[in-house]
C-alpha cells in the first residue's frame, strides 16, 4: 500500500490508531501470509465513513473486525487490504430501561453490556458459544446465537435498528426504537448476518428483556449415546428449556479438561431453564423424577458448567488447530443423524467429538485435523454431508477455504439465486471492497475462479 494512502488514513484516525506492525496485523489475519496491510481503530462512525471513502477511491478491500471470536466461521483468508477494528467504539449511547431498549456502539462487549443492563434488571438474550468477549456488532454481523437460540433465537430477533456505513462512506439508519418500524424492506435484518459484506455496522438499537426471576442448569449423564438422545428428546418436547446441549462421550471428556468434571464418563446433557420461580421449580422436579441422577446447578456452579461448554472447541483444537463442521437436520431426524455420524466417525478412526444444539437440530462436529490438512478427512466429511442431505439437511465446514458445500446448498434453491445475490452485492458495494472474503457471498466467486 502506498505511503500516501497510509498518511491519509493516519490523518483520519491518528497515527497511534493506524497500525502497520506485523504483530498487530497478525492478530487480524488468518495465517503468516494472509494479513491486512494496516489495522485501523476508528473512534466514531464519521471516521469509519472517511476510511471507506479512501478505500473506495483506491479500490482497497476492507474487513470490519470486533473481538475476532467468530472470524474463522465467516471469513476466508485475505492478503492485503484494511482491517477496521471497531473495539474503540464501545459506548452505550442511550439506555432506555422503561422502553427496554439500548442504543450502543458496535464495539461494546457482551460482558460490559450485560453488566450495565443488570443494574435495571434487564439483559440482552444473546449468548454465543464464543463467550462474553464477543462484541455486539460482531454478534449482529455474524447472526450469532449459541445454545440459547432454542429459547430466544439469534441476534436478529433482538435488534430494532442499525446504523451502517456503506462502501461509499454514506451513513444510513434502519429501523428505530419502536417494535413496529418497517415501512419498506426489513433492511435491519437483511443487513444483520451479512458479515460486513454489505456495509459496516457501527451502532445497534437493542431490544432487551427482563432478567428471569430464577435460572437453573440441569446436567444429566448417560452410559450410551442412544439413551442421551432419548432423554434430550423428552426434555425438548415435555419442558421449556432455553438451551439444550447434548455432548457425546468424546465431547464430555473435553468438557472435563475444560474445567467441569461431573460424575459419569459417557454422553451428557446440559439444559438451561429460566422464568418464574414456580415454573422453573416445576420443571426441575419433573426432570429429577424422570431421570435418575439429575443434577441441578445454580449460580457459580451453573456458570462454571457453561463456561466449560464454551471452552470445548478451543480445548479440542489446541495449538495445532482442528476442523469444525456444522450439520443441520430436521429435529425429528436428529437422533438418527447423531447415531449414524458417531458410527461413521468411529469407523474412520478419526479423532472427533460432537456437540448438538439439540432443540434446533444443529450439530457441531469437531475433527482432529488441522484445517490446512482437510484432505485427510474429506472422505468422512463427504459421508457425513451425504447423511445429512439424505435426512433433509445439510453440512458445511466452517473453518476451511472450500466453498463447494455452501455453493451446492444454495444452488439447490435454484441457480438464478447466484445472479440475484450478485446484483444485491453490486448494488451495496459497486467496487467490491466490502469484506470480499466473507463466506456469506464468496461462493458466488467459485465459477469465476474456475474460469480463470
């Protein structure tokens, strides 16, 4: 990147907020070679807009960045360009506890947000697996959810409006403080989940909820996977959990390494319940009567169990890395998929663990192979993908560069969707500079890559 461009960017954000040191760039990259040329730390939306005007004029790719906790799932390696780190934009601009809304900058962390909301007995019900270091803007851009998606849905369900900087440097606002605020297309939820490929989210109007009167976590341990699946099915159908996680035996061993060591070594279930005290107590009594050895966890004990659950992936991946595949099947096919997948993994002799967001039919499959060595497990992944498709679902691999799985799934909806999405992207981003490494739309480039 030319020195005069760096100088222009320094004028916008200040020299100390325009970093070109390799150590800083490496924190915002994917490998030794796929690094941005500079990392910028804007202090407000106007600085973001000014950066994008420079980038658009020069045709420089830009990638918004928060805590980076979810980057591996939605971004591909990109060599060069600018990383725009929004963590300095971390103010809670307005907190209206009577209307149960908050207007916040994108860089606010979930930990800081929830601590502030708690003072008025409110909270934002988005709890991604990646933890409370995640930023609000990152959660919205990634459409994050986590285990609590069963009870509350993903981040899109809990936002009322956005401030977004477009690739031209123009600033737009969508939605507002009222629940009913759509007069045209629902631009708020259209942009949410776009991984920065349509614009950079700089502010978010949040829809809040009252803190529940009581909250508990239930833990169950089983000797066999089939028994755990049946118990999870009963819990999902007969009670009202806000989160319901089923971990196979391998995942339970990792959970122990991550800090939670309950009795039993087989598959396990973590379920969360919250609401009025009488309701929660009734559900706890039902489960204790239904399943022998049911543990009821509250307070620090419950927090410790869920913290260990959040550490399963980093504990499994370790320093060498691992492959993360995600399958989704109809709920009624979930048990069949889990049993068949576990048998397939055992036959393959590949180290692997499975964790299911059971109520949603979403399964994380952790494979003990570095992402760059994907070919070593491609055969078993193909088998698992075929199994999911035969059950009416699909499978994607989150942290590799191969986009064929995603492309096949989108293509099944009709090939015309490729041209349609391409026109949408071009309308928002005519120069193609906004997060060109976003997996949300990167599969559109597969045909072009093949042609070249």
